[in-house]
C-alpha cells in the first residue's frame, strides 16, 4: 500500500520552506497515518531533494498532518533554479511513499 | 447592522480568470468582492516598473478587471477591495477613477491605501534576514524595494469614510477579507478569538478557485466536475464569526470538507500560530462540516495577541538566470542527454565560466524528483540546464553553449530553447509595527 491510497496532499511554499499536508480520505485511518508517516520517515523518503529539517504538526480534528520542510527549494521561489520552483509537485512524490501496514 | 455579510473571492493571483468574478458579483448576492493579486516578488517587479514610469507599478490586469467588474459592482452595490495597487496604489486609484468616468459611472469613491513602503526605515546595522540569518547589509546596494505587510487598519479607515473601491499596496492577504468583517460587525481590534475566525475565512478564500476544487483533481480518486468553468468561492459570516464557504450553483468545481482541508493547510507552518499583522490565528481546532451540497460550515478557529512586529519583504537584484533546453528522442535518448551533460560540464570548466550555481535536469527523468519512483526507461528526454550568474554576459554565453550541441553534440538533439532573465529575489526582515503608518488617499470619478 502507498500513502496515496489513504491520503491526499498539497504543497505550499514560503521562501525556502515548504509545507506538505497529508490528509486522510477517511478520518478513521488517521491513527495509522500518524504512526507510519512521521517527520523521520518523510525526511528519509524525500531524500536528497530536501536539505533541512522536517517538522510534523498534527491536526486530529481534520484527520490531517502538516509537514514543514526546511531548505527544500534551492533558495525559494524567487531565486531557485528548479523547474518546479514552488515545490508543488513534491506532494505527488510524497504520496508514493510505501506504507507497511500489518494486518 | 446586517445579520450576515457575503464576501466573494475574485482572484487568487495576478493572472487569474476574470469571468468567475463577474459571475460572483452578478449572481452571488455579495456585499464585498476581494481580489488578491500580489505574490511575494510581484511588488519588487512593480517597483522597478514604477522607477521607469511613475504612473505605473500597479497590477498589469487592473484595467481589464476594472472594466469588466466596475459596472457590475456599482449596479449590484458590491464593494471591491484589492491589493492590485502593488507598488503604486495612488496611480492604480487614479487609473480606476478614469475608467469609472469613461464608463459613465459617477461619484465613485476610490481609496488608495499605502504606507507599506519602508525602504527608508531599513537599518543595515541591526536588521537580519529571516531566511539566511545574515545581516541585511549583505544586500545593501542591490535592494529594489522593502514593503511591510500591513494589517487591516488602512482598509478600515477607507471603509469608514465610505470608499466604494479600495486599492492597497502590500497588506497581509487575509486582511483584505478580515477588514470588511471587522467594519460591518464593529469587532474590536483586541478581540483576538474573533480576529482569528475572520483570518481563517480570509486564508481559505485568498486563493479563490483553490477552495472550490481548483488544484485538487488528481486524475483518479479525486474527481472535480467542470473545471473549465470553475466557480470562485463565497463566504457568509455572522457577527459571532460563524461562517460557511460556498459557490454559485451553476458554476463548476465543488466545495467539500476535503477541498477546505487542503486549502486550510496551504502555505501554513504551525497551524496553531498563523502569524498576521493583527492576530496570531489558531487553526489547530478547526473543523469542517458539509451542511448542503457545496456548502461547508467552518468552526473552531481562534486567535491570540500578536508580536508587535511586521514582516517586511525586501526585493533585491540577484544576478541573472540562464535557462536552456534541448530534446533527444528514440533509442538511447537518455544516454545522449547524459553525454550532452558531460560535454557542457567540460566546456564550462575549460572556458572558465563564472557560474554561481548550476542545475542539470532531464525532463521526463529527474527534473521534478531526483529519485526515481518507477523503473521505466523514457522514450523521450529533454535536458534542461539552469544556471545563475552575476552578469548577463555569462548567462548568454551559457545558453549559447547548449545551443552549440546542435552541431557539436550528440546525434539528433532538437528544439533548443534559451532564456536569460534578470533575477529579482525576496528575503524578509522584521520591523516594529508602531514605526509603520498606513496612509489613505481618496480619488473620485
């Protein structure tokens, strides 16, 4: 199973920092997501694409989490050499993260 | 006092579609329409334009939007608030007054709200850049503009003085929505929980179509109807700060808890501390409830007192960007594109280019994601070389190097494109709020 099977996502940017939301399609899967999609696992999955730390904020009311990722855009939208200067496509990448769910 | 007011969002960025706003004004039973058109860097570019011609420096689509929307706003008694003033709200207001007169609309009161230009208040000795932690002095002679994010105060004065159209420079995006709510319901500027609710409304609305299913469809699980005719959102709020988001019935898109959740977290860091000039809004306890099709009730937003500091966007010259591309197709397309990269790297070294930073992308292979998701050989590859240089000359030289791959590089490279652009970058500093005074001037048609 992949993250895209349980959640949807959108990237936002401010300077060289992006946030990627992870929102459960069904709120009853929130706890599973909370267990498997951590700051550490997200940082590992994004690999060399992001250089800075990853911070996770939890929104149980919404069945959602917000990942704030530093040094993610080679300098930010106004000066980045990246094709996708906003990092908007990184939400699609994160949704490909494999989830190991034990039955 | 009205029991509820209805605010439409007419634009989510400078180049947004115009017809959805016209539909909203005509059929949305609105009290206000807000156009958010000023991205982080836009004001620095506008400042450059103003330096060349002091009658310019406002949003390039202002004329088109006003011609389309002003007559409707006047006939439907909808007030218009926008940051289309950019670097020159006075020129924007004069231009709008002229358009109103040409359209035969008389006695329209137009307010220009400014005071956000704080370039003369910058202090190179003490201020540090929030992004890099370096002293502001590193940007010294390269600075183009410095604009503080103003709060609701200037817009409130203009509303109290009966303005029909309000054109601002840099203000915090949610303030464009929060100001008319405070005005209509006489909210106190010290009632932070209420300001937090109005800020949540503003934040959900400021990207227009994005809360109505724009930027949401994923081509599989998340289907959105009729995106070609995407409707823009309407928020209806009462004096207690309870509100819902909806859209016109005959418009495309959809408003659901899921579209609202994605937009709520868009460009947010800590959801319990969304910093604005008037309140630290707390979105952490918000919940969404679908009360009818395409009508979502929002509850649980709150707010706390603020820091007394305003964020200032500093625009500066940051050299040039070269961007150049060439395509390879068929068998060994990827091998030839990689060979091309090696050639360019060697050429840069042997010619001794002064390149500050360089990036090689293989579009279709690794331009978006550096690590592969699936292991598939591509049948077409586009090499992109993007580089940053101090001088235009080097940037031009670099894009020409890629072009020489036509006759000097691997077989069958095609469709070279080359662009060189001057970079205007943005970083931020903080300034004490009490040093920044909003100014309002009025013009009439």
